[in-house]
C-alpha cells in the first residue's frame, strides 16, 4: 500500500506522457539561479524536487543557461536574464510578496520575478502548481499578489503535546513540555504553508498555561528561534500567544495593570529580549478577559488599554498585537434571557473603535458565536472604521465533524467573505473590509485555527487537507471559487484523472450542506455534546453557562434576537441586513432559528413546516452521507491506496454517525412536539 | 479552629462531669489484660486511648487488678477473672466474632469475653461506644455477634492514586503507581473499620488496569503484605480485585479460557504464590464480562466456568472468589426498546444457580440498575437458592450527591434489607437471604463501595462519615434502625448535647428523601450528566449506550417494564411483588416511572397529576435543601469549629445546586409537556 498523505498537495505525482508533459520537459531543461539567498535557494530546491518527481528528470541547476530554461530572481538581483525579461515592467504595484511569471520565447525562458525572495518562492510554488495541475506554460503572462496582508495560521498547541480542539493527533512542536525540534517535519510544514501563501503562524494555544507563559523567556527562546529560523526561509513570521498576566506570573510584579508604569516597562523590556533572539518576531496573539483568561478588566481597564500597552512595547521592533474579540459572559445563567452571547463582541469592541494603536489588530471570529456550521456574519465587520482587524476562521472542524466527517469549509468561508455589510455604501463586502481596501487599514487579513497535528497525513481525515489548502488559497485571492480551489487541490493530491476529479470535487462541494442537513437545522446551532463538542445532543448546551441556547419547547424553537421583541441583536447590523434579520418574513431561512423563535408549524418558503423540514433534512442528510461513502468506493483503484483506505474508514464512520444524528435529532423533536412525520418514516 | 474530622467517630471527646462520668471513672481504674496477642493488645491500647481522652484519666494496665476494673480476654485465654465471670455461660453460639460483656459486682469488674481475639476487639469497641454515647455501664449483660458473615468494603482505588467514583480526594493506598505505605493512616483506617465491624476489604478497583494486574506478582506482594499485616491486627482480611485476563497479561499464556488446563494451573500456581506471602489472604473480587472487562464469554464459557476456575485455585488455601453480577449490555442501541438493562443480572445469573463452587460468592448490587437514589430491589435476591451471594451497596454517593450533597443512605439500605421477596413462604426478607439464614449459605453478607479518600476528614463531606459508620453498624446488625445508628454516630462524633443530636439526626433522616425530591421523581433515575454523573441533565443518559432511558415525550414518561406490554422485568419478581409491580394501580408510586410509562396527567394517590408532582417535589426539595443549611447554621458554636465550617460550605453548595436541579428538571418537563404549574411558580 502506497501512501502519499504526508506529502499532501506537494506529493508531485508523476505526470502522464503526452503533449503537456513534453512541453514541461522542453522548458525545464535548466533552472537558472544567481542569487545566494536562503529563500531563493529553497525555491530552487523545491522546483528541482517537484520537477524531478513530476517529470522523472531533474532540471540542471545553473547560473548561465545554454538553452530553454526556467529562471528565477529578484528584479534587483543582477541576473541579466531576469533584467531583460522584466525590463520596462511596472513592478511597484506587486508589493513585497507578489510575483510575475513570463514565458519569453525570445529569451527561451520562463521567468519568475519578484521584488523579494519570498515573492520568488511564491512564484515558484505557483509555477509548480500550474504544472502539477497540467496547465499550459507556453505563454504565461501572470502577475499575482496576495490580496490580504496577514495570512495567518493559529495553533492551539499546548506544551504538553495536546492540541485544544485538535483532531489530527498530537502537536508536532511539543511533547511532554519539551520542544520536539523535529526539523524535517517543521520544514515540510513550512513548505506546505508557504506553498499556499501563509506568512504568519502563531505556535501556541491562545489559552496560555503556566509553562507556555515562559516561552518569552531565555529558557525557551532558543528553541523558538529554531522554529522561527525554519519559518523565515519560507516567508513565515512566527507569533506567540501571550499571557496577559505574565508580569505577575513570570515577572516579579504584583499587578498586570496595563496603565501601571512598571508593567509597561516590563513588557517593553520583555519585547527587547524576544527581539534580540528573534529579530523578525511577528508579535503577540492575545486572548484576554475571555473564558476565564486574565485581562485588563481585572484592573478596571478596557481592551484598548490592554492591547495598546502591548502595542507600545512591540512598536519599536515592528511587532504587532493581535487581540481577539472572542469576549462574552461565559458564566451566564441559562435562566437569563436578556443576555445574548451573540451581541457580546460588538458590544465590547464597537465602542472602542478608534482607540487602538496603529500596530494593534483585532481578530474577529467569522460569526458572533463560535464556528457553528451556520451562523450569520459577525456584525463587527463593517462596524470598525478606525481599527485594524482580521477575520478569524477555524480550519479545525470543531463543530463541523472534527475531521471524522467530511466538511469542506471553503464554501462557508466564501459566503462570509462575500457578505455585504452595507457599511460604506450599497456594496461593502466583508472581503474588502478584511483586505483593508475599504478603510485603508495598515494591517489586515485573515487568521485561522489550524487543523493539523502529528498524524501522518497532518489533518486526520485525508480530505480535510482540502480545508488547509483551501484556506491559504482563498485568502491569497478571495476571488477564487470554492470549486476552483477544490479542483486544484484534487489535481495536486490525487492526480488529474477527470472522473476522479469530478467525483471528489462533487463530494467536497456538497459536504458542508450535507453536514448541516443532518446536524443543525435552520441556523439553530449548539445541539452537540458539551465539552468535546462531537456528536448530537439537542439539549447538550441548553442549560450551560456558555450562552448557547435554543429554547425548544413543545410548541417551537429558536432565539428571538429581534429588536422588537428579542435581544436586539439584529440591530447590530446595518442597512438591509438589520431589517432582513429583524423580520420573520425576510429573514434568510437558513438562519431562521438563529434570529427568531417560531412554532414547529411555521411554514417555510418550501411550503413545509419547520418540523417537517427538520425531519426531511435529517433523513436526506443521512442518505447523502451514505452516498458520499458510495461515491468514494466507486473510486477504489484510481488513487493512492493509503489515501483511499484512510478516507474510506472516515466516510464509513460518518455514514453511521449521520444516522445517529438523524435519529437523535428527529426523536428529540418528535417526542417534544408530538407531530408525526408526514412521510411516516421511523422515528423513535 | 479545632478539627476532629480525621479522628471521626473515634475522636473520643471529653465527657461532661456528672453521675455517668463518675460511674465510668469508678469502673475504669484498671484494665486487666493477660494475653499477649496483637489484636488483644490493640484492643487494650484502643481502650486506654479512648478512656484517657474521654475521662481525662488513664486506666492502669495490669495483669492483676486490685479493685474495680475492666477485664478483657478470651474464654480459653487463662485469665482467672474472665474464667470466673463467664463460668457456665453458653458461648458456642457466639461464633468466632461475637463477644459478651458483663458487669459483675461480685468480681468488681466489667468483663469483655470472646472466643477469639477479634471478638475481644469488637467487644472493646462496643464498650467504648457505650461510654462515648453516655450509656449506663453498671449492669451490662450483653451478648453480641455479627449477623452477616462477610462485612466487606470495596475500594475502587487505582494505582495511579485516582479513585473511580471517589469524592474524597485521592487514594491513601497509592500515588503515581507506588505504594504510599502510610502506616499511620492505614492503621487509623483499620481502627475505624474494625470499630464498626468490617472484616474484609478489597483494596483496588474492580476495573483492574495494567499495572494493578501485577499486584499478585512478587513485584508488589510485599507492599500488599504490609497492608494485610495492619488489617490483620484489626480482624480484617485483605482482598484484591483480579483481572480475568491475567494469564495473558502477566502470564505467558495466549488464552485465559477457564477450561484450559494450562490456565487453571496458572491460577493455582498464582494462588500459591500469593498465599506464601499473605497466608490469610481473603481472595479475589472479579468484575468479568462487564463494561468491557475481560471474562469467560470470550471463550464461549459462562460465569460459572470462570468463577469456578478461580475458586478451585483458591480453595486449598481457604480463599474465596467474589464474582460481581453487574453484567449487562453496555453497548445497547437506545432505539432498541426490547433490551432492558434492569433484566440483565437476573437473566445472566438465575440460570446458573447451583453451578457455582462452594467458595464462590456472587456479589449483587442492591438494585437492578446502578445505585440510583431510588430503585426496586434486585430480583436476584430470592432467586438464587443454591448459590452463595452478597449484597452490594455503594457508600460512595455516585448518584446521590457525590458527598457534596447530604444524603444519609442508611434508610435506603434498610428498605432494601427489609424488602420481602416472597422467595420462601410469605415472609422472606432480603436481610435473611443475605445473612445466609434462609438457605444456609456457607458464605453470606454485604459488601459496599467505600466513600473514603485521602481528604483529611476521609469522606469529603463531614456528614458523609455517617454513611461509612452506618454501613458497618447496619450490616453487623440489620435490626438497628437508621435513627439509632444516626444518633450513635452523632453522639460519638459531635458529643451528646441533646439539641444538637436532635437537629443533626433530623437532617440525616430527612436527607435521602430531600435529595430524591429535587432530583429524580417517582423512580425515574438517570437524569444526570453522563460520565461524571453529577448534576441534573434530564436527557443526559437518554441516548446513551448504557441502557439508561426514561422515554419522556410531550405526553408522558417512564419505562414500561410490565410483562403484559413492556420488557417483562416485573415478571422476575415472586409472589405479590410481581403483580404489584405489573399493575399500574398497585405499583408503589415511588417506583411508578421505573415500571410504567404514564401520561403527565396520570393522577397519583395524592390527587396530584404526575407533572404537578414533579413541580411540587422539586420546589419543595429545593426549599428543604435550603432548610438543611439553615438548621446547620443554628448549630454554630455548639461543635468543633472545623467540622462546622466544612459542612456549612457543603450545605451552601447543596442549597444552591438544588435550585439548579429544581429549575432544570421543571423547565425540561414544562417545555416538553406545555402544562402549567397549578401554583404559578416560576419555571423557565
């Protein structure tokens, strides 16, 4: 049994012979590199590795070509071929990470040019992707730059080796409170991330425990510098999650009050220490006053006070503070219907707009709750005119099947990015807020909680690699469609067989809707087991302190978040969004129960009642989950056998578990409502 | 702040001066002991310690008294005073553990006589108890023997120091896979247990993990022998829980098939090894084919095959096998309404009656499920005419508040022991089956899962000591009332102030009903959080694989276990029990929902509907829980301050948590049924 799962989309499978193969062979006789830079050298090595593997023939590395060649180099790097090919090109709009690729018949070369080494690296990865997906390269004329500034990955890895919300094994950074220093895996991880444009990674959990608080001390900085050094080659800045209470916990201070001069000085000194060891350190990610984490509230200060203090400390070194907006009352009494967790981020941060320093960036989850399969877009997007901010996605499938169920999340992220906020005129899409273009933010972009661990295939579920790949590609260019991204990933991972590509692409594209259909109907959310969040439990979070309620009774279900009669959450939106969500008649039905409490007999646009919709979607969803497995089984023999078997096992579990979801959800609502299924199917 | 919690009921508080005090002083000038036996010496030491503490004056230890004295000795021990006092007494019916106490004016002594040293020890503890509770000793004429043969404690302690279902800290036997060898604590524990008549203790969890499987090897037997040696002095035999798969796991065999000659020989050899190190080793406790533990089913054998194999190995050494009957399908599909966990123990073991060896003892949980606050008595009691068996109680409050809520369990155990099975004639009480008198079993008695840990006060909740004390006293003599036992314990623990005794006794006596009232209505059970089993969660076990369902829907609730239309469980009972449980009209209402599925509108004998009963009991129960706290607070200053504060904190938690129970249960049923509370109280 072969298994290319570890190599993932960089497995560089052997290409079929034919005209395209010949085209690649013709162009790739030589690789011309003249610059002695570690990133450019890495790009060259990647290219040679990739081409050797795909073509079965290694290109010759040279400084002076003697025939058709690939040439890579920076515009100012002195390579005469690069200078000639790009003479007269406008390169200033490319930015520091963009690249150009030109096929130049006169010069008999394909040239990858950029202003910086990392631009070269991205260009090489792109050229490899073009070849790996079997695209023509005879007449390339590409100019590409990433749309978002920060393209970040957040690890929730703990020093003990566990990963909070990790579904793909243990950490590959740490084990048993020691750094693993597995340089091969770290380098391969950096390659994977860089290949899809990731330029920032925070390596420890935002819940910073005791030992991790010491990461910013001389005890651990050398180990972290080793990781940063590997990342640096691949254009990735290393960030650390910081503990707001560090001045007390690891300093000798008795307070962490952000307005206390001694505290401010402590952080400044600390920043100096970090930058002495890691000169290009990215900065801190901070979860403060959130789910029992320490923060400025302890001292009667607000989030701006807290974040700005850290910003001030990092500013001289060019570092930034990424301050999470996941702040809400996590000790809510379930009897209290006035408090609404959905309101919390907006209520906390909107009043602070404009108070944050230039190097402070707020990180806002895509929805107001917590990565449910379906949520509205956070109303903070559009509400922060004078504040740097990032989108936060979750690649880890915490609430979407935990990498045991298939759920390709790019379509969900697309919907979020394409959402119109009405913040500045009639069309103000989230993606244009996030990329900084609407308000000209200095820092902008997207972060996401990763789905990787030390599993051989990185992501537990073999097909969950598509989310990791897709995340990077989407935020590099949000205009790519989910389908295009899926197809790229399939071709790079499985090869270009058309039937196989179409089948897997269909599975991926359908998977989010399928998962939604047999789990959470109409935007209700949270019908999962508490703590681990896997599997159905309709009342699992109903009496919890986390603000996660659906209020189902024998008559109906849903949360009234209207201004008129509910929590007023819908009033946090602008323009048409506010009125659409406010009114039952105009509320998008996929979010009906998020915004309104309705009787089970409420009739949807389909003509079905809510209860019948629940029954129907759950029966259908379980059938579709079974169909995913059947589709996969039809592909046996047409791919790497290791990948096939691993994914098959996951799909079997999904098909079976989808029935459990179906039966538990249907039974719960049947027992509660007493309303029969119109189609007379078995409910328990 | 003083704190006598560690000494518990052996704290031997100073007695008040007065005529009784003078009586004790008069008799206890000297203690006469002539036998050099470690158990009798321990009895003497206990007496001196107790009297010194209670009277402020040490009795003189002597072999030849010169005036009024206490004399202790075996009938055959050669002490002339003992011989004279007990001359002509019939002592054969006392048995090996009984004792006589006589006040003999002529001889100017109070004599404690017995056939064995442990009888002396029990007699001395009893005399100390009489004095500690301020009883007259001027004319004692007592003959006492334990009613049950085995009076056992089961520890569920793990070698890593954790305790399964432990609510009073960590193990005091082990920590981090090492023996603690804390001889002082072990000796004090043995004293406490012996003082209430415990004569057998198994020291490791019935779920025997990898390392604990090695307890029966030379690696660990010396440590275990040390514990056994301490226990031995106090008349307690040490037992170990054994892993049925040991021949594979720690032997070199490839099977644990009980009919395989090599396996049988392995166990015989193993028994020999154990008895060479611990000559009075009690035997093995075994959980087999239960909740994923290995057992004879793997080899197509039955429980008799498995147990008899072990019995055969232990037989030459006088050891016994205690084989648990907690066997059921723990992978049930919640959709399957035919399988009924309640039936399982009977269905498994009744057909095997008569097949077990003489030294095999079945251990049967008091109810058919698992230590719920209310269950019927297991129908196996009365059904096993030809098999040794023990009752299994749980002192640990797994489902009755986990030693954070007050729940004095002796009244529950009394009800179980006093249950009439109709097994042999019109009156065949469980207690007479358990004590062996109905069928003349060679081995008989009671075991219980303990509630102790390394908490300073042993049991977490200070008042939970009453369950530990009460368990021992009750099974020594099941004719004692729960109230008598409570009063003894209070007097020994807190002193004899009448107001205090009455107040605490009232709290204890009410506590089980109170706990029941705000938690599980009408015998329904299982409305707890899964896994840890603490706190309300009506559907917490409803979709589980453990066979723990209540089937609540919008119309009604309960499990139909009738023969006529349900699982047939009621048919496992004999005589009137079967018909009483079978029929809704005659079913005891406290077990109504255990045996029947009824509409919420079903009218109880009280005239209330089931739903109104749920509302009423939950409102009342929460009020009564608050009243427990108020009563306790009225006792401030009248007891040891350490005990006072500790218990007050627990009662505060209980009062608050009872409200959570009230509101979650009421809300669940209100939302589900839509039926209003007739009294218009707040339901959410």
